[in-house]
C-alpha cells in the first residue's frame, strides 16, 4: 500500500464578495481533486489545539501524526534541524524574519521577498554587531534563525510577524523583565545595522521594500520526537520548500527530497514537484507533499494567486500522481490544507479544515466536490489531525 498526503498550505478560506460568496476552493478549476473527492470520502480535521497558536508548525506536526500537545516546542527548532544546525539542550532557537518597518509599523513581514543573496549579507552584518548576544544563521529569502543560550526565553510570548501586518511594532514587544529586554533591544537596534546598509539603499532605489529590521519569534528548545517508522511501521519521504516541514522530516526520520525549482512562493515549480513525487513513490511507503503558495497568497490578500495555486497543485502535482500511483499497487491519497489563511484576514486561523481521502480499495460517500462547506457533510466526520496517519494506515 502506498500513501500520499498532499498539503495545500493555507488553502481553505472564507466566502468572498469578489467571488460571489464563494471560496477560492469552490471556484478553482480542480478536476483531479474533485474526482478523488467524488470517488472517496470527506470530513474535517481540527489541526490547531485550542491552547496553541494557529501556525503551520503546529498544524503540520499533527498532520505528520504527532500530537502537538506532546511534542511541540517551537518553530525555530524545526527550522534549525532542516538547516543542519547542531544545537544543545539549553539553546533557545528563534525564527528570525527580515522585515520592513515604516514609521513604527510592521509594513511587510517578508521585506519584499528579499533574495537569499542579499539576506545573507545582512545576516552577516547582524552577527558582527550582535556577536555577544547569540548567533544568526542565514536561511532562504526573509527566513533565518537566531540562537541564544538562555533557557528562560523559551516561554517569552512572541508574535508571528504575519499576524501583525500594518500594526504598531511597540505593541508586540512590550516586555519588561531583564531577559526579555535583551531580545527587545536587539529587534529595535537591528534598524541601526540594516536601515542604511548598501543592500537596502539599492532596494529602495529599485522600488523594492528594504529589509530594515529583524523580527524574532517562534522560539523553543530542541523537541524529543520518536521516529515515524517506530510509530507507524513504514518509511516515508517529504517534498517541500519550507524549512519547518523539512525539520519535521528530520526529527521524524523521514527522507527530505530536494526538488529543483521549489521556492515556497508563487513561482515554485509545480511540475518539478509532481515529477519528483512520482519518482519518490518507488521507495517510499508514505509521501508528504507540502505546497506553500496558497498560504503566501492568503497572506498577500491575492485572490487570483490563491486560485491559481490550487489549480496548479491539481494539474501539475496531483494529476501525475494519479496517472502513475496505481502501478505500485493499492494506494490512498489524502488532500487537505494545514490551516485556513483567509484572504480577508491575511493570516492563519484555527478553523476546521476540509479533508478528502481516496482509497483504491474503499468506497465513497455522497460528497461531489472538494471545498470547505461540502467536506463538512462527509462520512469521515470530525477528528484531530494527529489521528489522520493512524487512520490512513490502519483502516
């Protein structure tokens, strides 16, 4: 038996006036997803526990079969594992965004999708300036890490920058204790290092947003997760362009497959992802395919890009899988978002997400198309996300 879990990050949404009261999933041309839905079963998943923030880290940990209440320790440690960074038990690992600050407001949480080349230069300057505070590690585009030995910081209440777009920065770093003030000072002082840097001068001259401040968030200690094979008895692989998903792959012992052209943005190479997914099925019993672009569209408030992302997932990733997977024997395909990223809100929510599962050796229910409203009527009912893998394998 082969298993495919296809995750369209942030794919679900709310009805939009611009779409005549429909959601992007309802209007997107997605014949392959709808065909599997028609021939399979549907339901809903609760991917975000009530006491945890609605982040992709929490949601995907559950989808991968791990209860976040037991294993979640922060986003930073997952990304550090993806980047191959060795950490000790008392290292607190922060996610570090390069952001655009304007008149005290968080104007852009990704600094105009700064290039990795530009970002690496800025991160190097930050390390020189803050060398006695900890260490920065360059990542991809605006996504980086900061590590500091201070276990007390793991409980600092930080806010994802995509949740405070257009809001006053000071309102979200209003910390007062001694340890927290060190992080607050770094965030504010980073503007001294970055604002007048030649990289940012050139970006502004080219009508691009500058990366003139950092934002530290999502911190935590290294988690203690059992291996996926020990839990479920099968091996597997992941395909993603996002470090936190790769980090889940590292900690769970799954094989992370690097796909050329996978960017985690609108320009990601969907066709390449589909090609590598088909090839991965030869050696993997279960394959997690994560696509970030619908989430990016939700954060940007871009309806057209969100619909396009859904359609590209359907045509260039799911279709080749459907065309080839039967050659490996019986199979199951699960399709779902990790969370909603509604266009009108432009950040993650804790809404239930639609789930569709097609099995080559099972029947169907009465749901004819894949969307938020239809899936709620399906025979699978409602369950917690961390039960999904067990049900896929054991039912």
